[in-house]
C-alpha cells in the first residue's frame, strides 16, 4: 500500500517514521495513539482506551454523536461505531501493549486504513460543547451572580478545553460585566489543572508587564482570584502595586457630592491587601490620607481603611499610632469608620480600644457671624 495516496495526511504523518523503517507493529500503535488523541481533542475528555470510548460514544446521550440518534437505525449505527472503537483497543492495541507482536505490512495496511475510516467518522461527529456557544453563557445578561451558578457552568467545560475557554473569555473581558465574570473566573480556576492555571497566569502576565491601561489592570485584579496574585512574577506585582499606590496618593472624595474626585483606580488595591509586596508603602500612603485634607480623609474612610483593617489581622504599629492620634484629637469621622470593627473580634480594635472607648468628639469653635445660621 502506498500510504502517501490512500491515508489522510494527519494520520500519514503519525505513522510515517515507523512505517518507512518497516516496524509495522509500531506503525499500528502510532495509528491507534493518534486515534485516541483525536477522540480526546474532539470530546475534551482526558481518559484512554475503552473508558474513553464509553465516555465519548456510549450512553443514551453520547458526548460525540455520529448522527442525530432519532431512529432505531441511527442509534444502532452509534452503538456499532462505539463497538468498533472498543474493538480497536481490546483486539488490537491491548495485545500489542502486553506482549510481543510481529505484524506484517499487510496487517499494518489493513489496520491503518480501518483507523483512517474511523477517523473520518469521528471528524464528522457532533459535540454538545463548543466554545462560541459556551461564551454566550458567560456573557449572558441573565448570568446569575452566585458561586453555585458559576460552578455549574465551569463544570460543563471538558477538562482539555478549560485553558482555551479561559483565554477566549479573558480576551473578551472588556465586553462583559466584571462582577459576573469574577464569579465565573473564580469557579474556572477551581476546576483547572495546576498546569492550566500556570499557563493562564502566564497569559495575564504578558499583558500586565507592559500595559498602561488602568482599565486592563483593574479587570485583571477583578477577574483573577486574589490568592493567585502571589503566583505572578515579582516584577509584575511590584509594577502594578506601585501604580495603585500612586493612585491612592492622589485620592480624594467629596462627601458633599458623594463622588470620588481622584484616585478611583487606587481603590482596587483593596483586593490585594493580604498578598501585597508593597504593604509598607501602602500603609504609608493610607496614613497620609488619614492625616490629610477632609477630601483625602474621606477617600480613605470610603474605600480603604475598614477593608484594610478587616483583611489585615496583624496590626501595624505605625498605623495604630496614626489612628490613636486621630481618635485622641476627636476625629468623629474616623470613630464612625471604625465602628464596624466592633461587630466582631479585631486585633486592631483591641489595640485601639482605649482611644476608641475614651473618644470625645472635637468641638468646632463657632463664630458670632455664623451662630444663628442653621446650615
């Protein structure tokens, strides 16, 4: 047989070396390995042998359908294809894996042609999972914002397609609802293999290493689960954290208009508190906000202080000193901002307890001109 003319090119490449050196048993095994890879690629499954065939082609609702399965005849064809594939493994591959065989060229020709025929059937089979269809579920306006819903969606992705789904969903991140996408990416990271998670973080790293787009950085922080921040290269972490802290340093909030006047980008640092390299630098920036102008203090109270104290269990001596000083000076807004800490056990509040419980609001001196003005 001239395999150059009668066998499809992908299979021909898979068996070529063994066939040309006349190792026909190896050529047969190469063909069956290629067949298994084709089924795994098509189905997204990661098993092998008869288990792979059963999972891909068996059952009342097969993962890979060779026809519509609407008639008795079509169902028989599906079962027949499954049986033929099982036979390839049971009667051809397994014996050659467990004992010595010396196949002739005629044996190899017949089996390789048969495998090529099966590959043509597999190539035409339909699968219930396609990435374009699945992406519509992720970006669905009716996506339910819950861990359970996201986990159920992630469970539908075949194991071998999870990284591909990550790449496509991440590429389209700017077109979706970041909060909903955050639920999905958390669920996806939970089911991805360690190797796929590593590849996913490498893809994000390539973007974070150079981008100046604050929106891109913000979305990456929202979508990648916070504990994985520590898995990024140190250069990326330092670069992004530094940009966030610089934004914090510019932060201002107007209590009168309930608007952030500056530093909106910096507020996203709250997601990274327990995983930061530049925590000391952030504490310095936060202390400056707390002791700054009214708009700077309000920015700290609105976006950063409580979430930082709640997330960071070990009190920082410098920040404790700053907070104590503000309480002792009668800062009513700070006293109010610390109130949520009283609803649980907080080492920060333990340290601040004397100043907090002994708090006396500073009295603002009035002037004769304004005594009778109600507001």
